[in-house]
C-alpha cells in the first residue's frame, strides 16, 4: 500500500490534465462511465455498472423509464440489468406514494457493495479455479513423470485457497 501511495503522490496531476474543471452534470456522466467500465472487472456488465452508478449518485429513487432515458438504453437492457442488480443486492425496490411504477434505489454503503462484488468475483473466478485444480490433482496418477506437474498444481491450488480465505477474512471484518 505504501508503494501505491507514494506513486500516487508523486504523479503530477496538473500536467496530466486529469483535474479539469467540469460542471456537476459532466462529473456525474464521467462517474457513470467510469463505474460502468470498472464494473466489467468486478463481474458485472457495463450497463449494470452504469445503472448502479446512476442510482448510486441519485438522491431520489428512479423508475426503469427514467433509467432508460438518462442512460439511453433499451427497455430490455434496463429491465434485465435492474433485475440482476436487485438479485445481487446492489439495488432495492422502493414504493413511491401514488405511483404504480416500480422505483429503485442503490445500496450506498461502500462496504456492503464491496462485499457483494467480492462474493460475485469469488463465485466467478476463485471457486471454479479451485475446483478445476482439485480435479486435475485427483485425476493424475502418481508417477515419476507427473510428480513435478502435481507439485505445481498443488502450489497454485494452495495459493488460490489461501488468497480466497484471506479475502473472506477481510470482508468478514467489515461491518
């Protein structure tokens, strides 16, 4: 962490043009774009990330029509991704008095969001890798020719399992 901090501090942001003065609408659009792009790395698709970002920065719940309008996405895309975000626990349905439409609000606690995204990443990346490595290890006979291969597979499996346990410990201690 110290290396990252010092590299961050030594970066010349003024010369890079990163800190341009923008209005709030531009800043919000940049945030939605950035969150959508990074969402792909967290295991959610770009429109899901953009929808979550929009609702994350929205002070009021939004209906699907408002989401479609603000993000310029189709109703199918909006509905599918809103449902997926609700299933993940990143969005919640909320009632708006005297309105029959469904409205949605984002989970705004970054620690809860991090836990949810970590669990999704674990399901998508760590669990299948651990299972695959265990199958490989179990299905190879113990011969002199396979000894080195099995040793490498076990080391990788051990490392991935340890990393998985450590990530779980980190997120268990949050909230």
